[in-house]
């Protein structure tokens, strides 16, 4: 992974914080905001899975 774990987590936090605006708009009935929110959530989920895999690999390397 080209960035550190801390940088990746910070990026995830920033993405979710920015998504709050779209979440509010979606709650108020804006369907386009819902689409943007779903896209952001999918990107976050993918990044989380990748980060989790990288952390596990690093952990396993430290054990052995």
C-alpha cells in the first residue's frame, strides 16, 4: 500500500464527513444525493477491505 495506515484511515474519515452533506440532502428527498452517498459508501467499503487485508498481512509478517 502506497500510503500509511494512518493516512488511509484519515482519508476514510474525511470521505465520510464529506458524505454527511449528501446524507442530509438524501433524507430531505434528493435522490441524486442518495446516488452520490451510495458511491461514497461503496468506495469506503472497498478501501476498508483493502486496508484490513494489508493490516492482517503486516500483522502476520511481524509474527513470523
